[in-house]
């Protein structure tokens, strides 16, 4: 029985790999559209945070706080979506991975909470 399950897993891996190779343009287009959805944006933000070393047990809650924070925790400027000096940034300690707050890009780059 274990042997059968292992064969099935291996077959599925091979099938999926072959499907991805044969449907690259379809998958690329699907991924592009998915990243425009709210769920896609959430997944992407969380993946970036993890890649940058943010450590937390509940990223869903962190994302909810992040998305619903409209002013910088330090200078109180109104935060915007996208890029720019007033864009929303998740500030964290680069040594411990601990989250310190939601800041505008200026405050985050100046590292005001670390002083």
C-alpha cells in the first residue's frame, strides 16, 4: 500500500511538472491576473515579508492590521497604496525579525523606531 502511494505521488509530481511546461503562457497569465486580486496581493505581501526576515505566528492578522492602517505610526502622515514617499511599509527589526510598526517610506528608510 505504501509503495502504491509513493508511485501515485511521483506520478502526480511528474504530471504537474509536465503540465507546467506545456502551459507556461496560460499559467503566467493566470498568475498575473491572480496577483491583482485581494487574495493574491495578500499572499504576495506575506511572501515578501517572510523573505525579508519578518517572523510572526499569525501573518493573517498582521496583514489585516497592515491593510487597515491609514497613517504612519511615527509621523502620522496619510499612507497611500503603491510606491512613493507616503507608501505603506511594514517596519521590522532586521536582527530579530520582530515587527515594530506600519510606517511611511520616509520614516522606514530613516529607521526612526530603531533610534
